[in-house]
């Protein structure tokens, strides 16, 4: 399922349909309508416990960890995520839940800094546990992708849309059949951070996406239908 607070355009809807998701687009919601949609998903969505992955995409204005609804009222991002934790949403316990949030998180602008060279990372894969735990934390199996770091502005091109969403869709289209979500989001971080700039006097303004990873297994989008977690 894919849900948004404002119009997503076609990009994310087409992307997740192509990946085999059942997509439920929601556009231009008031605070009450958003609450109703979230309640329906958690409590009344048909056969929710039969899905192998849940994705919620939010494209909205925002600031200080809230989303702005079309009626001018705010919805705290933490309140949304709390609805899907294991102690609130039994149907999605142990199932990966990916929240993609395209919204500003403040009014600061990310300025550039200079480095001498790229740091080299470790290409080794993390070994996965072979056995399932008897119990898991209520906040387990979440992956939350923010368009920008806390306190900073998120950019959107009038013609091409959000930098973050555009690079996310391009990256998943290219690598989604064989790379896990966390690896792909590192690629998105690099594309946005190094490839997108707003020229200003004497330098550039930039953007840095960030992600909160509470998954207990690597999430591969092409395997969601054949390996229930």
C-alpha cells in the first residue's frame, strides 16, 4: 500500500505498482481525512496480515517533524509511525514497514563544505540471523526515509518535482531487482548530496537525506511476495 498526504504525481505510484505492490493513492487530505485513512489501514484494511511489506509515501509541506495537511492543520510524524508499531498494529508485526517522507524538517539551508577525497566504505555484507526471535521490540522492522536531515529545508523543482523522490524512483528502477533498500538509499543519499545544488553567492545550497533503520533483516523489494518475514 502506498499512501500520501498530497498529490504524488505519477512517479511513486507507477514505481510501486511495477514492483508488485497494491497501491492506494490518497491526495490532498485534511487532518481528519488523514487520520481516517491511517485508522482504516491499521484496523480495517482487508487481509493486511497477508502482505510481506508495507510502504507509506508522504509528499507534503512540513516543519519540525510534522506534516502540513491541506486544511492547515499538522500531523506529527511520530504519531503516524506509532500507529504501525507492533503493540498497536498486530497485523504488521514482524513485517517490514517503510515510510518515505518528502517534507521540509525546518528552515535551515544545508551549505556545502569541501573535502579532499571520498572516504572508502566497507563492501562486506552484514551476516543475517538464521533463526527468528521469540519476541521483538514494538518498534522493530521500520525503515524511515526522510528527504532531508532534521531542521533543514527540502528542495523541489517546479518542473521535475522533489529532488529526493526523483532520485529515489530512478535508483529503485535501476537497482531494485537486486539491491536491498538500505543499499539503494545510500545511493540516493549520494545522488542528492553530490548531484543536486542551488547556486548562491559564493557557493551552493545542498540537501542531505537521512534514514532511520530499525529493520531486523535486509529488505529486498523484489522478494516481498516470496519470503514473509
